[in-house]
C-alpha cells in the first residue's frame, strides 16, 4: 500500500475512556455498520474502528489478490494497526469473518486481548462429517455463480435474507455497503471465507470468548455457537439472542449494545 495502513484502512480512534475496544466489521459492510452501537461505548472506552481491506470504503487498489488469499493477511493488518496505535491490551468485538480474524490474532498474541466477543462467528461454513456448518459445497458454488452472473441481482436477493428480520433500514444499509464493494473483490473474499476451516486451531485460543448468536441466521446455524463454546480453548460463554438475522448491529442495535456492555463487564 502506498499510503500508511492507518490511512488506507480508515482507522479511527474515538471515545474518552481508558480501555481500548476494537469494533471489527464483517464482509459486506464497513465500519459504518457500528454507527448505532458506537454511542454506548464512547464514555468508557477508546474505540478503535477500521475497514477491512475488502470494504467498499477502501481504495480497491489496496486489495492485493496475491496477499489476501487467507485470513492470515487480515490478521497481519489488525495486529499492525494495534501496534501502530500503541495498544498493548484491548477487548475485541468481531462480526462474522472478523470474529475469526480475532480468534487467529489472539492465538498469535494472546496477551494483547483481554476478551473476544464473537458475533455470528463460524469456523467453517461448509458441512462436514459430524459437523453442520450450514452449507453444502453445491449450494456455495451456486452462490458464487449468482454473484458472477449478476452482482446487483445477487445483492438484492441476499441482503434481505442476511438481515433476516423485517427491518428495511438495515436491508438498505447492508445493500449500500455491498454495492460499494467491487464485485470481483466480493467474490474473491467470499471464496476465501467459505474455503476457510479454523476448527483445528480453536483449541489454541486462551483468551475468554463471549459468543453471541441469533436464533435464526441464514449464514450460521445456532449449533455452531455451541460448537465454538466447546472447542475454543479458553473460558467461553454463549448468549443466544431471540431475534433473526446475521447482522444484529444493523437490525437490533439497542439490544445488541446492551448484550455487548454486559459481555464487557464480565
């Protein structure tokens, strides 16, 4: 990247507290996904926000197709950001793919993280023997074909499914950030995510994890939260939210904010 990583990924540090809190968004959104939740944390935390390199808010020239072939490159970005900001201890909230990025980062640097809060996390999206990830390979291939054939039609179909609940503002917001992404980057990142399998490293996590899962999520079966609870290596808690959708920070921000505050206070 020609510019510094902090500039390229739109890193922001906001809030007046003493403790650091990272809010890391999932694929298909950018840091604006946290805007309705952010006010709850500004009095007591220094909140670190940034955009994943694949986000539509980042110059697509920054996306190196050779480098971002696995989640490890995203972990490198996160750790470089925290080092550049002089952070030696933080709580981390990661949604979807960023939940897994946080898990990998904590394995590399366990002392950096006081707690991981994982929203809609999945170590593997594909079904396997004795494991229900939610998707068969053929289903995923159909999704990729649909994205390639007509990105706009795919977004218009996928956004309401992902939001799940009848919250038109959330559907509009998720659609907006999906449309901001360059379709070839969305497809490439989706392939990377769906081909990832982190089940084998979960036991290496020593940081306490708070797993937040909605009752009905088109992307992540509720059973995955239980799987994470029993396979992550640290002290783990699961909280099931009696709502629908993969994006509770967009569809039910007030509820999620209260859950996050409770998780952080434990």
